[in-house]
């Protein structure tokens, strides 16, 4: 009886509100914090590294008002459950968490929008559970199988050296100042609390996410299995980020070559902050793409 009461209590906690407009969904060892808004076909948004609330600016965009928008904080970030796993389990855990969220919300099939590493997670979800993924909008996923990836990894190693020395703030600054923009802290204006949150969750990124994403396999055989309509969204100002000239352009070329049903769009004057600092433009792109590929024909 005591065990039953404890289990019921955990379920009630997991489904209680996490804050204004936020809810909790049960996953292994705890819960994910998520937000949903609107009705219609589900669009699930998966954030990238370090800053967990990067899709907040998109949630109120009129272009997406006819859809059920769902964003969440991945395990290890912000108010979701901390991660205590080996790096090689990272991808499977993130996919399992996303599946648990879909189940909790009774979403049988969804459009996925992933930013940066979140786009890699979206592709892995499409591989492991293709029946749950209807389309993919990939906002500059970091593809390791391109020539410029070596330069990116050198930058990550440099940032990681600060983390290993115990300076999480310097590590985050070294990484985001090159991957996103030198003035990355201005994201605080549209995502309040993002700077402190990123610094606080640096261990998830450097100790788990970086080595975990290295496990993502993207050979032609695996890519051929991602048959869903896919859109690669590139920012014209992302060229040369992380000291890696053409990194995201190379990633786009790779996906266009290997994904069976892929297309791309380039947003002029936009860098890797994409949906954070340019939510209206990104929302329009998402809305146009999913309208061309409706779940309900």
C-alpha cells in the first residue's frame, strides 16, 4: 500500500503544473517540462544545445496559430529531470523521452522542428519511430560527416577545456560566441534567464551531449530510411561560425544528397540563432512547409 501511494504521488507530481503555462510529462526517473498551445496538427519543437527555451518566441507567432504547438525542455536541461547516463546512451534516451512526451499528449503522429542538435535528435526519432514522425524541419543540424566538422570539433574542445578546468561560464561563452554569435547573451532579451540556465546546464552539453551526438550515424543506408518530407533551413549569416567556413552549407549539401525527400531554404541575414531572434520568419517557413505536407490528407 505504501508503495502504491508513493507511485500515485509521483504521477501526480509529474502531471502537475511546472510554472505559468508549463506542464510536466512523466519520463524515466522523473519528468519533462513542456508547453503546448493551440489546436490542429501537432508540431513538436526540439531545442538545441545549452539554451532550452529557444522556441518560446515562436509559440505566439500568428503563422502557426492553426497548429498545436509543443515545445519542451530536454532531459538534463532547465527544469526537466537531470541525466545520469553514459554518453553512448544519450541519443536513445532523448528519443525515448520524446516518445514518452508524445504518448503523454496522445499525439500519434507529428511534424518535428529541431534546432541544431535538436534537429539531429529529430532525425534519430524519425529513424527509430518513423510511424510517429510525419515531416521534419531541420534548423541547421550539426553534421559531423562534413570536412568543416574538424574545425568545429576543435572549437568545442577548446570550450570544453574551460569546462574541465571548472569554469562553466567561460566554456559556454567560448562555444556560443562562435556557434551562435559573439553577442549571444542578447538572447536573454527574448529568452529571459537563458544565460544562467545555459551555464548551469553546461555539464549536460559537454559531458553527455557532445560525445553522445558523435554516436549519430548518417550513412546512405540510414539516410534512405528517413523518407518523411524534410526541409533544411539555413541562415545566410551562419557561414564561418565556430571557425569552420561553410560548415552549415556543407551540412545542407550532405542532407540534400542523402535524404530521399529533402528540400532547403535559405533565410537572408539570419545566423544560427534562427527561431530565437527571427521567430516570425522561421514560423512562416515552418507553416508553409507543413501546410504542403498535411498529416490529414
